[in-house]
């Protein structure tokens, strides 16, 4: 039995050491920008790789994804491309399988920033640095024919609801609906179950709903009235770009750039380009859910 | 930071433990259904009848060649299209059983083949029918030889249950990803999940080694 | 949002085959090679060496591959060691393969009847000759079926590399499924690809097994 016990202790030690290391922030201090002689960056900050803005990406249409040539596109993609131009950086996409990989990429210093309709929350603000809100995004309840119209209805009719991991509202719905709430890997899977009859409704972001309607028929989404039992229904989620805690200069620069993009109408344009409500461009005061 | 990690883990361990319980149940039930099927397939593969042999080999190769991820998706999302709608847990059990049957059929087959030929001959000489020969002489000895590799396979299947989160089974990995998504503490929660898997697999592996030694002693004495 | 029926993505999936094969071959190469010193350590007379080998084998097989990949790709950079996504995947899978090959080698060697060793020593063969010319061929026969199973399993295990963004078959299938909502067709196509890729190995293994069986069966 000794070798097994030794393994267990060694394993615990390795794991602890490794995650302790991961607790700390990333490093690297290459100065960006001054590459091309004609380009003067608007702000000074360092990036993981000199002259490049490394974006960890788990593709999520329409927020951020790549086109067939590998360029970063989507609402956030377009905005970042503009920002990269201003800061004299080239965008380098680091494709990864999911947020489970993109967030650690930023935390461990392999990427400067990650994207994809990530909502601001207090918990997340503690372990990464979040930029100011870029646009807002609300909660939608999708059902066949749009018959489910409120959170109260879910409770009183004992309906089965599906959602995807990472939704701001997951914990609240879990508490509220118990076993009637099921978590899927992606909201597309949840929608498949909606059509197979295993669910009565699916909760998703309005961005997700926008991506959805293009491929699925017979379902409709409704933005439910605010319900105090689900915090996210009372205040819209605000999309942000998480960066590493040890690079506040990058965040300051990004915040300034975001502000400029908003006042020039670029955010509204980007939203409209992807068929979204231009009103989302004004998220209001930064809040942390 | 060290205190922070333990604090994080203390908060995460509750939901993770619930997930672990689901993972364990999945593995046990899936194996309970799959192992007998694997034995049957092994006997079928070794049979004299050509069509039976080919059918069994076909089933084994297709099931062995398909990734578990895909079997899960096909059983859960695909079957409803032919009006078989299973719950997440049941679909996961069915998938595990199918994979188990395919892989263990090979293990059983090796075990059965490793039974000394003398045993077959002696059984024939004693006038036993094929069914009795299998039942009382070959299969018991074959199973005993196959036990260590079967147990090792069971350990791998237990780890394989982590894929069930793709069909919305709230097992250990699903819980870990959920916590990671809301807290962004992916590294911490995934390493805790890894430790919890190891907490089951490491002692099991040690146990299998002990079992191998005991069984080996028996064989050496007989030889 | 594309409006296809799933079959159009077949080309995308096929494009993932080279990476899937590269991952499999590279991981197997590392595993088959590293498995040798590992099994020798496992059989060593020294308790410490044995214990260390057992620990490595247990850890490699006992911790889920996703955790290993995350440790290799995200945590090692803290210690200054950076690997690319592909390299991290190959190392993780190679580690697991090495542990499993070590156990397969061990079972193979153990299957060689004691009588063979004794006869060889009586005949005056050196330990080295004994090992290479007598034990290894007989061990190989026992080791081939489990190695084939491992290889087929490894081919599919490479799917885990998709979490690190390596654009092999499964990664492409996931992206395609998200874009077209024809997840079922796409995953069934992906399964078909994996099966087709694994058939040669399975067939070769069964053929090899039968050939060796005929060669080595003692009356």
C-alpha cells in the first residue's frame, strides 16, 4: 500500500503547488506598439507578445469568432480590430476549446484578453480585471411558440427549464427550480432538447437568441418581466473583456478606447451589423452582478 | 495565496462531492450492465458459427472504434428521432454499457483463450456438453484470468464518466465546469476535481495490484 | 449562420484527420519508448525505484487527462516551461500511453513461463540474450492485443486535445455543430471517420494475433 499512499501525497503536493502557482498573476513585460515607425499607439501598456494583442478565443457567434481566413470577427471582433489599429498592435488569435481554457489563458499570461459575451460579476472581478461594459445583454426565455412568458410561469406551471453553463442566472434558477433546471454544455444542446420535448423552455442571452433563430424554427423568445428571485432579470448583463490582474495599464487603455468607440457610434454600428438591437450599445453604469 | 486556495477548495468541495456521487453511480450501473454483455460477445466472437462470429466482431469493432463522446451524443440526441427518448442518466448508462461490452469482450476473449488447452481436452474427455464445458470449466477460469485487466478497465470507465456532462448529467466534471464558469477559478476547481478522481482511482489501482499478487500466487502454485 | 444539412461540413471534418493522426502517432511513439525505462524501473530490485515507477504509472492513469492537459499547458508556464497547444496535448497523452504501455510490457514479460527463464539460464545464455531472444518474442505475442486496443483508444482520446484548441476532428465537429445546429449528423460523421481510421489497426491486430497464435502454440 505504501506506493499508493506515496502517490496520493505526492499528487496532493503537486496539485497544490501548481494551483498555488496559478493563483499568482501572469508575468511578461514586452512593450507593445512602437513597431512601425508611422504608428503611434494611443496608450502605453505591455502585452504578452510584443506588437501583438493576444486574444484567447472560444468561438461564440455573433459576439466573437473567426472567419474562414482566421480573422477575428463578430461584434467584439470588429471593435477589437479598431482598437488594435489605434494601439498599433496586430491581433493574434489563440483558439481554445472553451471558456474553461480561455480564462486560465488570461490568468496564466498566455493571452492578454479574452472575449465572447462575458458578463461582469463581482466574483469574476476578483480574479481577473474586467473592462468597463461594452454592451448589455438581457435574459431571454425561449419556448415553442413563445408560450412561456415569465419566470413566475416557470414556477407555477412546474416547467422544465434548460440553460448552458456559465449563465449568470444559473445559480438563481437552480435554487428556484431545483431538479426542473438542467445545465447543458452549450445552449444549442438545450435547444435540441427543447425540440425533443425534454424541456419546456430554455434560458439564454439575447445574443444567443439572435444566433439561434437563424437555424431553428418553431421557437420564440420572450424577455420576461423582472423577478426578484432571479437577479439577472432585474439588471441586464454587461459584456466585458477580462484581462490579467497584473496588467492594469491594458485595462485603462481599453476602457478609454471603449468609451471612444461608443461616442463615435462604432458599437451601435457593430451591433446593427450583426442584426442586434442598437440600444444594447448603452449599458448604463458599470455594475457587478 | 495558500490560504486562499484551501478556502476556494472548501467552498467547491460540496457541489463537487455531489457530482462525484453521480459519477460513481454511473460507472457502477454502466459496468453492471456492460460486463455480462461483454462476456456474451466474447463467447460469440469465439464461436464456430460464421454469421454469429462476424456479427459479434462487427458490433465489437464499431463500438470500439466510436469515441465515447459520440456514442453519448448519438444515444441522447439521436434516438429521439426514432422515438426513443431517454433521460440523461439512462442515456449515459446505456452508452457506458455499450462501450464496456465492446472493450471487455476483448479482455474476456484473451482470458478465455488463456485457459490451458488441457482443460478443454479434459472436459471433452469427460463427456461434458459444450454448454456445460463453457459454464463449469472454461468461463470460470477465463474470468479469473481476466479480472485484473477488467478492474483496470473499470477504473478507466470511471474516469470516462467525465464525458457524460456533454449530455447534461450533473456529474463531477459538470459541477467543476459550472463552478469555474461563475467564479473563473477554473484551475483551482479542475485540480480539485482531478484530486477527487485520483482519490478513487489510486487506491483502486493499488487494490488491483494486491489482487493480482494473490491470484498470481494461486497460478504459480498450480504450475 | 450557415444553412446546411450537416454533410457540407464533411470537408471540414476530414481536414482534421492529419492532426488527429499526428497526435496519435506522436503520443504512441513517446509512450512506447518511455514505457520501456518505466517498466524496467517497475521491475527493479530497488524498492525506491519500484515505488517511484508505480507512483508515476498510478498518477498518469489516475488523474483525468483534462486535468493533466491543463497542468501542462497552463500551470507549467509559471515554472518557466511553455509548450504549444499541440505539444502539451502530445505530452499529456504520451504520459498516459507510457504508463499503459509499461503495464502491457509488464504483463507480457510475466506471461513468459518460468520454465523458459530457467532453461535459458541452464543453457548458459546471458541475461541480455535471454531477455532479447527468448522472452521478448513470447512477451510480444501476449502484448499485441492490448497494444492494439490501446492504439484504438488513443486515436479517440486525441479528441481531448480539442479543449486546448488543437483543430483535430472533434474540435472541428464542435465548431461545425455550433454553427449549423446539425450536431447529430456532424457527430455521426465524426464517429464514422474515427471508425474508418481505427479499422486498419483492428484488422492488423486480429491478423497478427492469429499468425502469432499459429506460430507459438505449443502442442
